[in-house]
């Protein structure tokens, strides 16, 4: 799993977890990431979290992702958590998220490849 703080189109910070070998198809991750967002960038920032997997014919294919940020970057649970985090600075705000699947439409709109080298 990888997480990146992105502001004004640039990756400001990134973190990742150790690789795991899931033994089941529906894996649950319980991870915490901590980023400091400059106040001047709060409206132009988001946190992208991605989960990657390997297959016998590919390395690091993107399985799913969630974006946390203001309305331009996120919706649903990602927007909900971002709103709580912004309203309570210096407080840990946890939330479970379901991942969105990656598809060609996302590829075109974000100009990113379906791999885990996006950040």
C-alpha cells in the first residue's frame, strides 16, 4: 500500500507499507498514515492511497485506490474524512475506506498508467 500527499500537482511526501502476501481474496488493511499539509496548500492538496498487487505476468499493477481531499479531488468517504481532518487539526482522524477500482476512464482523466509507479 502506498500513500502520497499531493499539492499543486507535486508529490510533497509519500509513505508505503511493507509488502504482504494475502491468503484470501478479500483482504482488510489496517494502516495509519500521517502527513503535514501546509496551511497555504490545504485547498489544493489531496492524499492518494493505492493498493498494488503482482500477478504471474505483471509487476505492481494497481488494484484500487482512494483519494482524500477537498471536493475537486475526492468524494464520498474520502471527502468526509478530509473535512473532519481539516476541522480538527493536530488530531488523528481514522476512517475505513473501500477502494475504488481503476479503469480506463480514470486513466484518461488523470493521465496516469495503471501501475504503482504513479507516485
